C-alpha cells in the first residue's frame, strides 16, 4: 500500500491534475512524452517515483516552466532515498538513543563497510550512499551518538558477500566498532533456534517516548508501534541475547573467523 500523503503520491496527483486539466488521457500523454502508459499510471497512483527526464517531458507538454522538475527535489530527502517499504525508518534511527538489532543473514547496515554494502546492494551507488549515510548516527556529536546493541547469528560470519578480502575487512570492522562503549556486538551460536524467526530492530526513543520496531519479512520490511508486537519482540530479544556468547567471546570468534575463514 502507498501512503497517499507521501511526497511521491502528492507529486503523482499533481501530474494527474495537470493531465486532466489539459484534457488528456494517460494513453494520449504517453504518446506525447514517449513514456509508457503503465509508467504514467504507476506515477499518478504514487506507486512509482518519477525521474528527471520524465519530469522534463511533462513540463514541455504542459508548459509548466520547470515546475515538475523542480518539485522532483523531494527525492533528495532521507525518506525518498530508500525503498518505499523502508518508510520512515531512517528518520526513526536519527531520533533514537538505543537500537537493539538482531540479524539472521547479514551484518547490520550501520556496521557495513562500503565494499560489503556494494556487493549486498548489487553495486547500486545511490543505495550504497544512502546506507553509508545512515551510519552518521554512530559518530554524530549533537545529539550524542546512539547506543547500538547488535546480535547476529553465527551464520552471518560465514555467508560471503564479495571476496575473502571484503569479508575479512568487514569482520575486523565490526570488531573495531565494538571498541566503542556505545556499540556492543554478540554472536548467537549455531544450533539455537527457539524464537529465531527473522531479523528485527527495536528502537528506543527516550524517556516517555516509547519504542518502535522494524521487522524484516520475505517481501518487505514492516514498521510497528503496536504494543503487543513490541512486547513479543522484547521477549524474543531477551531470549536471543541470553543465549548469545558474551561480548568478549563473540569478538574473539569474529576475529578467529576472519583469519581462519577469510584469508
């Protein structure tokens, strides 16, 4: 589902207004601007973001003097740099003071190296830049950096992204990040399955502001503020954390895997 008040949806409604005011059908507009009818439909419904060439073509047809191209600047915002299902999560991250994250398959995005992220994201430069930009919450000065509590399944240490050098550097980067008193890293050993059904993050927003959770699914991510969901995820987190290796042992395992598996 699309948020009808997202910048993308509002931009699409503006396009529909101008098209209908000009007395054009979507098919007729498609012929004029040399873009497909299905693309126009997706943009007007807020399902697909427009690109600059599309906006320029619309300005030329409607005589809107660059209006559509200028208002496409909404795509530079933090929310619009990410997939629609990621929603407002990057904003929530910046407002959090503690993030508790469990990952089944990959290193958490806040701890990924550029090379690891590049392989994971298929070389998409915009997506890589957006992911790395999120990491500023770990080094910012005002407000203070967030506290990151990261637990990963041991399989993450062995799942290859990039070549051996990329993995070696990535694992050592995690160890280095854990040298900060604001970042802790633990490993859930092979063989533990109770409650491990998927990756998730719990964001604490500060005293009296509650929590928000981000849950990954096979289709897309989901943001929830539902109290029952949060209670269940907190229970799962405590179970996972309890059965994870202590941090010192976890970091030693990560170092050893980097040297034995990825050199």
